[in-house]
């Protein structure tokens, strides 16, 4: 697939993601590109590096093999392929969404002077070694702008990785409040109370923990329906385990908004390391669902603990107690769900996200209107030896 670059009267901003897999960060990048794109004024295009199932629409697919292992190592041929693509598109600037995109965007831009923004979607989850930490400090230092999706991510970027505060900004995730909305009130057949897990089937998201919570709740005599939605490397194991615990494993689904409307409580079981601001917490809130979440980065920004959901310790007993309280109290569930929608509508809409991104891109010289022409930023911050980049990069990953 191909996309045309911008003309002098219609500049282009290229956004890069690792693959078209339907992970939260990739879907968020697609949403952002669509929201910022303004035909005839400024174009935004999404480039995917690796191959993979077409779960997210890509404008320019490089199709490099290994989409299921995009985070592993560094492939110089892919960096060169991306460099040729960027030379053809001649963008006014580039946005790398996540560390797997950033580690290819940086060497692909050597010597070009194109402004580079790095969207950091989670806290560091790579090897805790001085070499890897040094590597990511060097990487972030060469971005013209670092966009953190939450306060905890920003704090790590500035304090741990040395990003200057004037080059960093927080832009929270946003979701469509017309797509994600509560179920319509009205008479109908009584539906069972439903708790739901939505997320990637990865060790980071701990999907097995959700099954453990369901099992304990049922042992305590609770009656409810349990749904799991998502795909990933642990999907086969989770799908095999789910039926024996009366959990409906639905896999990857395109109708997540409707399934959330059919649910009553979202349970988020993620590990704190590697998270930034889980978009599913916003989706649930806009859908009128209270959430029970582990204390991942971003949870305290999205959830008002005790009013729109509960933030609890990452252990089964504590989660069981919190979910059980909501199962026992329909009035509290309804009040929390209503408050969650109001909070998310006021703070996490697509309009707010797009407005903040436009301002951030303008701050590094990227044009946001048709009168602005492509420019160069002077000496590029992203100058680095490709040979040295290959030598030092040994599979490190950052969100």
C-alpha cells in the first residue's frame, strides 16, 4: 500500500507504528492520524514497519517480516527501507509511536533534519542494566519532542532518562464518546451481571489473573457472566483454561464498544511496569462502567478512586473483594458508571487529544496549516551512526 507525500501547499506528517496488530497503542495512533488529517491543509499518514494481520488500517505498509516479534533486536535492512520511504514521502516531520517505532525512525532520519517526535506510551519495561538505560537516554536525547501519555511516564522520561522539561509534554489518550457510550435505558429481558476483561493476551496484562478472580468470586457464591476479549501470545493458553472456569473467551473482536455496553464492571489486571495510560479504562468509563484496576501508571488519572472505580493492590484477594463489592451493590455500580462517563467526557475526548497534539507539533516547527511550508530545523538532533546504533542495540525495548 502506498500514500502520497504532501505538496508545498499541503505538508505531510508521517506517524510510525511497529505493525498493524490491534494493540492499544497502534489503535490510538490510527485514531490520532485520522483526527489530525485535514485534506487540502495538512496530511497525516500512518506507516507500519512489520507485517501482521490487518487489524489497524495502515497507509504505508513496509511489510518487514516478523510482526509478532517486532520488539526483538534491530534490523538494519528495515531502517534502510524506512529511510527510502521517508525520502520518497518527504515529510515535514515524523512521529514515532512507541519505542519499537522510535528505534527505527531515529537511524532512518540520519542527516535529514526532519523534526522527530517520540510518543512514549508506557514506562520502561526493558532490561534494567546500565547499558540499556544509557541507550534509551541517548535515544530520547535525539528527539525534538517527547510526548508522554501520562504523568508517571513524563516523570520517568525527565528524571530517569534525562529529557529536558522544555522538550517534554503530557498528552493523555482520548477516545470517541459517540462510539463508546452507555447502554440505552429501557425495558428488556433481564441480563446477567457481567464482568469483562479487555486487553492483549500478554504477560504484561496478566489475563490469567482475571480467571483467578472469577474463580474465587464463584467460590464465594457470586453469580455473574465473565467475558475475556483480546488476542496475543498467551491467547491459546488462556482460551484453553477459560472454559473450565466458566469464562467466555471471545478472542479479538471488532465490536468491543457493544460488548462493553453489555457489561457492568471492567477488571484491569495489568502489571505496573510498561503501562502508561490504558485506553481501555477510558473506553470503559465512556461506556458507563466502573473499573477495578491495579495501580498501573495512568490509572489515577483516569479513575477517581472510590467514585468512578477502584484502584487496588495487584493481588487476587484484594481484587476479588473490590469486584465483589460492586457485584453486590447495583446502585453503587450505576452511580460510579455515570460519574466515570462524566469524568472521561471532560478529560479524555478525541477533540482534547487532537488539540494538544496540534499545539505540541507546532512547538517543534511542524506546520499545522496550508500556508506553512516544509522547513528544516537546522542541525538535526537525531544525528547518530547507523553502525554504532546496530552495535549497541541488542533487543532492548521501551514503550
